[in-house]
């Protein structure tokens, strides 16, 4: 989750050529009002569309459901007869606010209906671009939820240096919630956080430091970055068919790599180098990836000592972050949605710890989506293990927004499974 740590889109995507455009980014609605679509920018200048049922694609690409004609979004033959989708007139209020002496930039996005709505502060993952380039803020608004989206420090229009220090990021998110409540005063019913990916570490901590009414997390972890790497190493080899004996040896390497990381690359090099020599001829050795162990194995001992810190430890990461302790402090309702085949955030430990919370009487709701990877993305997997995103799982957005709005929950949203029991 560094991106190393937990960005929102870490699965390989089919490259898309840039297309001509005149359409604006934002939220659009079908002529019958039954479907909504978020249209957002891509780095190559083209536009991505994400429907509220999870179908996504590139505007105007062959086979796409939507195309851009002039300044209009229209359906294509792939979706039946052509029809113009109307741009939804969202109320967007730009603002700046302070956190630890740094000026951060955000925007409050309100649905067009004037009645009070839930208010969500969107806590993003490890990406370094504006959250308005993501579909979440627009799709929240499509379901009648006000959204406060802000550029994390060192990105977009916010000042400061980019960091993955969860303590500092949680203070930024807390400041964002206070600013959102000020801007939306008198127009919201309750206010809380949604954290995706790395935001699953930040949002719960922010909720212990601010007047939050709820926390929702998508595909996050209740474990440390070190535990995440260990679980990824084990899953990497398990997926390749290696047994427990091989995995146990690989985890020795992962533990040695983690000892170096936890020391901020000041000690532990001798043990790591000795294990590299011991196991380098093993058949499983080339298949180790993890969050950072695989990359560290590619460095010589001399190079790891010389440039390990700037390569792997340059974003103030708290390697042994105590996520369970933070979750135990939460006093507000918690929703956790995870991807059952998540390579970036293996869910087993998180599910176990959520179950323990439920056993202690915490207000926790847990759902999972089978055959989805990080981001609740469905995928196709090639023979060599590479995955290509096909869509976001159907039911993900209705589940998320039903819970935030306080609507009675269903047992199933698309293929989602609700985890009622405890382990």
C-alpha cells in the first residue's frame, strides 16, 4: 500500500488511446433518471466513465457505452439507441483550511436537492493527484450525499510535502471534517469519513480525533505495513502453488526485510543478506513480491545500505502502525467492505480482527465481494497471473451509500456477502 502503500488502483489496466473531447468532467444522469455516471480525467487527456452499477470504460473508445459529442455525453450503439445524458448541476464550493500550519485545498460537493443530506469526507489512498479525478465524490453525490474532497498535503492545490505518515494525515482529515461541517452547516444530517485503501488506516484514526458520526472503509487493512508485506509474500507464493514449508522460509526473508524497514534502514542488513544467500537458489525465490520485500531482494547489500532509506523509507511511513488499537478506540458505527481476492490488502487478518470487534459488541458491519481485487474491481486473470480490471462489482456503491444514509441493509448487494457471525 505504499505505492508502494495502498493506492486506489493497483491492478493492471488496458491502455487506452487519448480521444478528442469537449465534454466536462462531472456527474451525468440518463434521460429516464435511473442511471448516473461519473466522468473523470485520465492522465493521457481522455475521459473515463464509471456508472453507478460499476460498469466503466473510456469515453468514445470503440465498444464504449458513452461518447462525447460536442459538449454532450451520449449513449452509443453498444448501449442501445443514442440518447443525451444530462449533466447534473452539483453545487461545488471551493475552500482552503489549515492543518499543522499547512494550507490545504478542498471542495464541498452538494447534491442538487435542497433537503439535508449525510456528509462524507473522502479520505483518499496513496495517490498523488486530486480526488476529483476519482469517481467517488460524484457517485456519492448521485446518491444524495454531500461530499467534501480535498487534496492531501503536497498534492494538487494543497501546500506541504507529500507524506504517508498516518498520524499527520489523520490530523489533516480531522481538519477537513471540521471545515466540511462549517461549510455545510445546517444542511447535513450527520457527518463522517469514507476511507479507501490507505484511507482505511487514516479515516478511523481521524474519527477518534474529530466529531465524526460514522466511518466507512473500502478495501483497507487493520494491520501494520509490516504485516501487510508478510501477508502479501505468503499469498504470492500460495497462488503459485508453493506449500507451507516454502512459505515459512520466504517469511524468514520477509521478517528480515521488515526488521531493516522498522529500523528506518539503520540496521539488520547482515541477517537479510545471509538469508538471501541461504535461499537464493530456492525455486520460490524469484516469485517473492510482497509490498517491499521483493524489491529489497533486488538490491545488493551495498546498495541497500547506501540508498535503501531514500528508496523505501522516504514518506514517513509508520512501519509498525498499531491499527487494531485505533479501531478499538472507535466509538462510532463502522462499515468495512473488502475484496476477497485482494492482492494488495490481503483481508484474512482484517476479517479476524473485525470479528473480534463484533464479539466485543462494537457497531461493525462487514461485507465482502468475491472474485474482486483491490478497489472492489472484478478482473480477468491470465495464465501468468496478470489481472485486467473489467469493472467495479455491481452493488458496491448502493451498499456503501445505503449504509451511510441509514437505509435498511440487504443481505446481498450484487455478489456481496454479509458477515454476520464472528470467528
